[in-house]
C-alpha cells in the first residue's frame, strides 16, 4: 500500500536504507521527510539514547513540539504526538508506533551521517516518455547600460558597454525567439570568488582576472519552465511574497483553530460523583424466514436463489489508450544554455464494461421484532426476556431467536450539580454499590465521564 506524506500529501517511496543499510522506511520525494516504524527505528534510536521507556516519558511529560501536528498516514488513526529529543522535534504515532522525521531531523540526530542524501526520484508513470527537443541559449539583461535580451552563452560581456555577464540575471527567452546554442555543454558555470565572473565548468582559472577556480561554487540556475504553465521573466521575490501576507494569516489562523479544537476535546476536569442507581437492559431479536426479492450481478448471486431473471447492464468502465498529452519543459543547464525537453504522458478514455445482472427471490432469515427486559438495581439479577416464537421450523413464516444484546449503566450525581452516566461490563457493574463516592475525569466540552475510574474492586 502506498502511503501519503503527512506534510504535503505526496506519495511516499519505499526504501530499505532510511536509517542505515537494511532499515526499511518510506521517503517523501518532495519534502525529503521519512516515515519509519518503531521496530525498524529501534537500533538507531537506542544508539541515540532513546529507549521505549524514555520515549513514553517524553511523549507524556516532555517538551511538546512547536510545529503543527501531522496525521499518521501509516495507520490513519489520528494525529501524531510531537516531542523534543536532543533539541530535535520528532513525531510519533501512539496507535501504531510509526515515527515521522522532517527534513534535516535525521541529519541532526545522527550528526550528519543520515538524512543528507536527496530523496529518490519520482517514479515514472507507465507509458510516460521524454525526449530532448534541443539546446538553446538563455537570455540576460545588462544591469549597467540596460541592454536586454543578450545571449547567455555567446555574450559573456555586454556588447554595448562591455560589462561582464551576471549569471543571476539569466532567464528563459520568450516563446518563438529561442536561439540554438552552438557551444558544447561542459557542465554548469562556476562563479569566480574574486571577481564574480561566470566561467565554464572545465576552466581552471578565471578568464577575467586569472584567479584559480578551485572550490568555486556553481552559479544558481533558473527554475524549470513548463509549457503547461508558461511564465515570463521572474519578478523580484520580496515584492511578490509581501503581497501574500493575508494567505499566511489564514494558514496561521487555521492551524491555531485546529490546535485549540484538539486541546478543547482533550481537556478534562476532576469531579466527585456519587453512584445513585443501576439500570440494565437485555434484548433478543426474533427472526422470520421470509422470501426476499433483490438483485445483484449474476456471478455474486447467493445459493438457493429462484425465480431468476437476467438483464445486460453496465457494470463498470475500463480505461483504453487514447493518444497522449505532451508539454515541454525548459531546464537551465547552468552555462548560459537550456535544454528543452518534450514530456508526454499517455491519455485514456473510459469505455463501459457490460455484464449480466440477475433479479431473483431467496429465502432469508430477517429480523421481525425485538423482545426486551429492563430493570433497576442489581437485585433481582438481570434476566433475559421470555421469547414466544410462532412456528419453529425451516419453511417460510417460521421464527427463531436471533442475536442478543445487553447493556449495564450507572447513574452518577456530580458534586457540580450535574448528572452523568457510565456503561460498564456486567461483572464490573455488579460490583459497584449504590452510594459509592469517587473522583472521576469529566470532559469539559463533551461532558463525558471517564468510566475507567470504576475498577472491579469498588465497594461502599
């Protein structure tokens, strides 16, 4: 089963080396987070000083995490519990024991030995293909004289004023104005640390000032451009992000609301209660053998069906190939050129699938009525009701006893002036006497009593 990332919803990719060789887990290809179950994580956590006992203490009494809780996608049974261990925030599911490591947390816990490798690539869709359209020149604008649209590989210096090219000002040319690059690709440019001139990846010394290029960093590349969502020249980052303060405000408000709701549902108070009474009920269903008329697909028709009629109806749909959808992606190669890639994914259409559907009659035991017994107090002891059946046989119209149900409840009077109730098993209910006083936990918002407070040994 493919699990989803609890942070961004991307499909997690299985790997056997999350916490070292042979430790299976799931890694997110977009945020680099990792999901590992407790059994696989134990050896690594023990070396880091985190045992099961200390984990339980940290989860219940330790410093809670400051980031928003995530929902466990391993079991899907609720939010994971955040806690701080050695200054690192971790998340653990109290239901299934899975642990979630956000990007960088594994590296900090292992002192850089784990969690530094890039996430695995996105698996290709069946039938997906990719081909290169060609290599073209990036454009750049001169920041000194204002000349625009200079070729990234051919114009290393501005032909108008002679200023050297600033690699950070490169961008993709407008559609239809691409120039085929004539330079052989030799890796992303490296920026000279002395004069900031971009040089080819194979250069040993700067062609502008002669400084050695050992250890020089690669120039920053432009984010890919896809024909599915064309973009123009990138706008300055700060101005764009400043206009979206309201969006971050809404996100913060939603997170605050979720946290407040979670705290409210788990908020409990101590209330002293007195047992004021016992109630019980016992129910027995009575079933009658009845001729039932229904329909289903013929391959699922129950045994014993009769008076069968058949019809041909649409049962489902199947996907059949129907061409492909293609788009182009421009990828900055880091040396003043970019490669245009054609990416195609198969396209499908739905076709109906027909099958035979059957209408039939079948004799089946159906619930006819319920006979009940109710009472108060533990004496006389609860008893099952007397069931009077019609004909007892195996032909139409005959009756038989069906399922049985029983409930046992305590009535509680709280010191706060409110009334509460508790449902218990028969053995525990029978051992709690009227008049018993006991402090129990009551949900502040839900008003639900914590019935575990009534142990089997409660007495007046």
